[in-house]
């Protein structure tokens, strides 16, 4: 059976109180719509179509970058009307699955279960049961338990409002039947809209088998209509990530204070303190220890490395047994070899730090190739920028750079060289020798410290 997926993403999102399109608001570092697209793509449909409308100026460029087919719903006249706009994406498929751009947490396994449970020529509905179903369309069944219709909140009577089983909006329909039935939809209801849910009553009239799958996790079918709901789903998502990590052998000091905003792969016996944020694609090897308040983005962290509190690592590779922080910042292009050390208030960028080399405190190392066993004194700067161009500093194995030195690139420090404290190095320093810039010390007699004028 070939499958087409249609994602409805044309709603205005008035309750978000935002100029940003609702489906472009972020959850776990990605737009809501991206979560739905990723889930849909994982099912490998023959065709994927997004129906855009409100906020199209933001949504369409976003989709164009992913080469996803789009159609416009110029007037928002309901979910049924939205599906009407996607006819071309439905025609060649046997079944069509309708998803929503503001329902981000539906799992692939849940949708696969719906597909498996639905009769190929029938209609499938993903439902859930809510303690408070206010606002949701109710699943109305006959005495035999068969679904007869879905009644929206504003059209429901007192008895119908007591029903706890609700429609998620996610439906699987036979494509050709859907195409022939769309024109039968009516907007004679409290909202004056064409409801896709009215397809259920049409299916009953036409004798289609109606199958349902009840989703146990309400968050999987929860939509985002305001920022409170967005925050609630964010926490639900993050708790699910925390549970996954702990089951994989990671110790989380506080599972409620973790944010995974991308893809995090882990080894075992990892320890993560509170308020750590992972962004992009991050890999942690065995026995990594991460202190509180760290932000790690697009990075690989080697086995046994320790990242002390309040450190930031971005687009960098950290070898095994390295030590970073506290308050260190590794900027893109940093590569630390095994057992390297980056201390407090040290910033690196586009730098290769060799085996066991140390930059312990208050230094900036940029555009640098550093050998093994190098010791960088406090306050050292590699001056890599002349105001127009970047230049490289090369530091050989076992060199010692004294505190408060400035290495003005392009410059090379030879293997085993020593640079005296306070040196401004403008020429290459030979290996194995002491290089320093001298300044005669003197005391000025008769000098008086200035005082503030009153």
C-alpha cells in the first residue's frame, strides 16, 4: 500500500500572541513543524505535502530548504478545506495520513500502529482519553462500540460532552474515497468550517470499516495553542530524553533540569549535573563527567573527559581524559588531543591543542597548531587578526610560554622553546632557547599620584 502524508500547517495561532507562525515556534531547539516532518519522513511515505497558510512568508522558505512539496490554503476554512488543497499529493496514493504541524510529539511507532490496525479500504482514527476533554472532538460510538461520528466541542450536547475519548485529529483514510467525498463536506456548524472529522459520518454512511488506536501518552497527540502548552510539551519531551539517557547508563543529578535540543548519543557511566544543555549533534563517550550549567553543541567528547561547571563547547572535538573549565569556552574548530587541559576563563577557536598540553587560565588561543606537552602561562594571547586577515601561530612540542605573553601571528615557537613572561613575540622563536622582549625597569623620582579635583 502506497502512503501519502499531508501535514496541516496553515493555522494562525492567535493565542500564541506572536508575529511568528505558530508552527515555527521551537520545541527542543527545532520548529514544531520540523518535529512533525521528521516523524513523517521516518515512515517513508511516497508523497509528503505541507499545507501552508498563515505565516507562509516564514514557513515556505523553511520548507523550500528541505525540498518538501507545499500547497497554500489562502482562506482558513477548516481542516477539511485544508485537505482539499492537497488533492494533487493524494491522487497517486492508496492511503493518506493527515498530521498537524502543531502536534509535535507523535511517535513513529504510534503512527505505524495506526497504519497496521487500519483496514486498507477503511478509515483509521488515532484517539486518546483525557480526564478533561474540553475543547476536543468526542469519539461517539454506538451500543456495539463502533464509531459513528466525531462531534466537535461547540456542536456537542450534554451527553456527548461527558465522553472522555477524544479525536486527536490524526486520521488515515483511503485516498480515492477521500477525494470523492471531500465535496460532500458541509460547513453548517457552529464554526462555519469544513471539518475533516465529518469524514467519519460519511464513512459510516458508505459502510467503511472504522478502526481506532488509542494513544496512551496524551502528549503524543497534544497540540500547541499557547505558550503554556508549548512549555508543557517542552518539559514532557525533555523528561522523555532524560529517561532514555538514564536507561542507557547515564547519571543525571536532576532529570528535570536537562535540555536536549538535538541528537545526543552516549556511552555508559556518564555523569551530568544540573542545567546542562545539549544542542545539535553531540556524542559522549564512556565515563564523561559534565558539571553544572554547561552548554555543549555539535561536539564529540572523548572517554573519561571532565568538563567543569559553566563551560561552553561549540563545534569542537575533545579527546580522552581531557579536562575543561570551569568557565572555559571552546569555539568552533577546537580539537583537544588526549589529556589536554583548558582551564578557567580560557577561550579557544580553530585551535589544535596537542597531547597533554595545558592552557590553564585567562588565555585566548585562536588559529593555532600546538604540539604535545606545551604549557601556556596565564594571560597569553595568540594575536591572530590584523584587522583584515587571520594568521596562524605554531607552537612546537614541549614549549613553555610565560604568563602575559602575546604571540603575534604568523609566528612559530620552536620545539622546547621558552618564552619569557610579558613577551610580545613578533618573530619566530628558535627551539630549545629562551626568547623574551626586554624592557628596562626604572623608578621615576618626584612623581605624585593624581588626586580627584573637587
